[in-house]
């Protein structure tokens, strides 16, 4: 087919001629009626208006009529002149009456010989007496009128096939959208038009195979496809996506189900010429994995492109080889359709490839019930079955747009289908599922997604608090007009609360809750500019004005040792509505934070604590739920101190003295309570072994406990004496495990170079040894270490003997030097 461009001027002339022709027919009809009417010129509706005593809007029809055989520019001039002459006298009268206030809003017409005016009742009576007036008609109010078919009955909706329900077509029917007035051309094996489910709706037919003038189908495939587009369920099962659509039957395939591309192109051309809105082709040939196959199929591509340019939506199967897309589905301006099963899993046979990602969607195509050629139903599978689901969906979109007085282009239709399809498979468009699975109701009515309700707390509302209702509402075909929520169940004083569009979210943040505890579902009602409504989605609101329930609390163990023990505090808390969101315990009494968070472990809130504080404590446990309700209780904990103090050092400085009260030693004890739980009350040392008190208190000097000691006790020279120490804290815990070791010096006479036999007592151990002072000894006051080891004692790692020659006297005996040498015991490597 050759498409010729019509000039804009010619187009305008054609429109004008048709318009004038229609008006002339209308005018001719009126004139015929007036010629036959002999009754009162004033119509009944006008008389009723006159009874009110106010001006009545009327149209005054004059007797002169215009009869034109054709409409042309010259005839239009003649019509104008005739109207001016016929209406002149009446027009002058009305102008005068206007000055008197009895007439206004005067309008003259030329397409029909009449004048419209708002006239007083007495003026109307006067005008009806004029010979040039044929009748006085009411100037009736008018509104746009579109004759849509009756809504699909509820039983037909209930009887819809699973596939129809799966793609949510029934939701469109409930909105009165059923494809009425839309023509879908099915290019296939034909259509059995006598099937009750499509009877009377195959309004145009062409047989490109056998040239038969009456619709028929010698295969059954085309009837099944047509049933998925248009079957209305008269025989019991509603198989059609658009059950009131009109069908064009184009037989381009043989009884065996095959045909030539030229016949398909002829079918497309015929569909364009006859006013199809949608072309549905459940057929294909060849195989392509590329985004489109236009260059490989120029004739088919040109035919489809021209159809699309003429405003027709072309839908074609993706093919059944499972690895590629066939033609014409791979043509870029077509909508390619793949097949999924009832679980939205791609059918093994469904065509795949870049063309699906580029311009494809999927629809149910496995085990699809539709019409057969014997007034019944049959089941088939294939992308042939998926394609008419999309064709029917396009018809519903066009019907919805027409109902609103708007139009949708093929590119807009394709965009709507892609953006409203359910995304399955790989996120976004992909080579298998294309843009996703068809979702009809979302494509024609507003899409409403319930967002979480916003609360002043975290997860629920308390009475008297405000909540934020929030929904994402979109509408690709027409745009969202308004949205509201029925909030009466959460506040009896509220009914429909308007939602406002805030950056794409429809929100109302001023709803005050006033109801009993519970979970409430609020219906969202969203309208688009086509008047279609989505009121299936609900917003959940949780109302919780009851504090959490604290079942019990415990501490395990309930008694711990200060500074070393720990206890696990537990609280069993529940809240059936908004849940427990936080539990804290006030640990300030035991030196911790005032709101230390507990952890939820399998429903039990827990916290491990330790402390250096001592006493019986009642710790406050505070529980908060998702609505901000608060509950308080206590958990008991007993902290004791039975641990003795720690002695870090006990020593004498110097560590040895002479038993003659000439020398003094400072006894020194460094001590602290364990973990600083308590203070040190006193430190005592037992001095009875050197002639002192058995419970001598030491003095605290900046944390170091001291006592000066000397002795004149006899019989202890040359011994290492242990002086037991006892440290007591403020809670009477004592540590008596330490002792101070004090050496008592022994004086003896020695001859240089001569061995000296010595005996020492170390605790209960007697040590016998000998030592010789060498001739070379330098009597410098430094100790000389003896060549002997003695057992370690007390806190010593190693002990030895030294000769302290710092105090010496010199005597002469037989020419030899005599030294008086005190003996000291040395502590070595003390811990």
C-alpha cells in the first residue's frame, strides 16, 4: 500500500464539508418536523420555565429553511446572507426588548436559521404570535455523552479465567473499563464468529486466503486468540481481557496455520484502512537475537511503522523457539510478547533476546483457556496465547483514555505497559522477561503503594498523638487527581482525610488518633484524571495506649562480691501491639549509667553488671514500647565485700639491725583493699619475737604504713626473724598472710686468713658454715659476701651471708690483726 500525505488545507476542507453535511441533515430533519407540527409553538419545557416569572433561555426557530445539495465556500456565503435577511426583523425586536430588560444573551446562528435568547415570559408569548417563528425550543443544558456498554456483571467477573485474574483485568472491568468502542484486528487463521462469547462483535472481516466473505476459522487458533482478547463469558467462562471490545477478523493464515508475509502485510494494510485501533498478531517467522530486526525485514517494518504512525498499536508474539525473537515481534515499533506460567516463570518455549529487553513484555501463555470452534472452550499454550492478553490490555487503556476524552499514542501505550508491568527476573528490563509481566489494573488506574505510617514514637500511636499517613501513588496514563483516606475508624470525628502530594509521596501528617488499642486498616481512595479509582490498598495504623507488661525481673546470681563478681539482670517484658523497643536500667546506685540499655535475647532483656559498691540495691528497670508508653519496675541486687585487703610489700629498712637498741629499722607495709572496694582500717605487726607488742599498730603515712623498731633482746644474734603483719579493712576483712623479715646482726672475732666457724638460725633451720677473711681484704666498709648459700625464707628468692666490716675494732694478738666483725644476713632478689 502506498501512503500519500494529505495537505493540511485539504484535510480542513474535508472536515468542514463533513461537519456542514451533518448539520444540514440535522437541520433538514428539524424543518420537516416543524412543517408537520400544527400545535402550540411554545414547547412544554419552555412553558414550565415561564411559570417561575423569570427569563427563560430559549432557541427561536424561524420558518425559513435552507436546503443545500453540497457545501462549498460559495454556498457558505449564501447561507450567511440568507440567515441575515430572515433574522433581521426579529433581531431588531430583540434588541429593543433588551433595552427594556426583557431579553439578554442574544446569539444568532447561520448553520441553522435560529436565534437564542434569554427572554421574559411575556416576551416569549409575544414572539410565539409572530408569523416568521416556527417554534420556541428550550435551550437545554448539555454535557459530554459517551455511550459505554453496561458494566460486566459480577458473575462474569467471578467466572474470569485464572490468567485474566492474574493480570488484574477484572479490576479494570469493575471500573467500567471493558474495551467498548475499541477495534482490535486479529490477523490469524480466522474467527469463529458464532461463538456466544463473541457473537455479534466481529464487526469487520476479510479473508486473504480463500476469499470467503463470512467469518470462519478452519484451524481454531484464531478463535482462541480472539477469545482471549474479547470473550465475554456468555457460555460460562470469561476468557477475554476486553470483553466488550469489537473485533476485526483478518484471515491471513491457512487451515494448517501458515501463510505468507505478503498476506500479513495485506492484513495490516486492511486493518489501517478500516479503522482498527489495535493489531494483534499471534504469529511469526525467522529468528533474531538483536534488539530489532527492522533492516532484515524492510517490508514488514515499513508496514508496522506506518500503522503505528497512523495511531494503531501493533502487538506481536515473540515466538516459540525459546532462544530468539521472531518477526514481526522483533520489529522495533511492535510490542513483543513472551509467555509466563501462572507462577510468573518464563515458559521454556518463550522467545528470548535483546528485542525483549528493547520493546517486550510477558503475559500468561501456558495452559490458557479460551474459545473453540464448537461454542465451548479449549486450552492452548504459546506466545500466541500471551499476545492477545496484551492486545486486550491495550484496548482497555484506549477505552479508559477515551472515557476521559483523551487519547493515547502507540508510544505512550508502550511506555505505560512497560512502566506498570511487574518486574520479574533480573531487575529492570532483560532479554527474558522484557519489562516484566503485564499488570492491567495498575496500567489504567492509579498505582497505590502503602508506605509505613509515621508515628511520634517508633512503631505505633498513642491516643491524642498525630500520625503521618503516607502512600506512593502514581498514574502513567492520566496522572493522579486526588487521594484520600477514610480515617473514621481511628477517630470517629474524621471521615475522608485528603492526602497531599509532597515530592511524590501522598501524605497527611495531622491525623489525631482517638480510639482503642488495635491494628486498623485505612482504605486509600485514589482517583486519576480519567475518573478511575483505586480503593483496594490499605494503610495499617497501630494504636497502642497501654504500657508494656513487665512479667518479672531477676538477678543471677542475686548476690555478688564487690569488685570481682558479676550478675546478669533480666527482665521478661512483652507488648503485643507495638512491641518493646527499649529497656534500660538505672545503675547510678552502683556507680553505673542512669539509663544503661539492656539487650533483647529471645524475648528476655538482659544486662551483665559488676560494681565496687557494697549494699542491697533496688535498681530501676524502665521499659518503653513502640508507641512511647512507659513502664517501670525494680530488680534487686545484693553486693557484698568478703575479700581481704591486698598486701603488696612488707619489709624492714634496713633489713638487719644489732640487738642492742643502737640500730633502728623502719617497718614498712604497702597495702590496699581489693578493687578499692573498702578502705584500710588498720595495720598491725607482731613484735613479740623481738621483745615488743604482739599487736603493734602501724601508722598510715600517705598510704604507706610505717613503724620504727629496735631491740635489745638477747639470744637472737645471728637470726632472721619473721614479724607477722595483719591488715584489716573497713568491713573487717583481714589479711595475715604477710610477714616482715628482720635480720639480727651477730658480732664475732676473726683473724685474717684463719677460718671462722659460724652458726646461724634461719627460721627453724640451723646453718653451719665457715668463712675466712682473706689477707687481701680491703677494710673499706663494704660487705664481703660469704661463699655459702642458705635456704630462701619467707618472701625471699635467694639468701646469702655477708660480713659487714663497716664497724670494726682493731686488736693486736700475737702480732696478728684482729677484727671485730658484725654479721649481717642479706635478702637477695626480693619479690
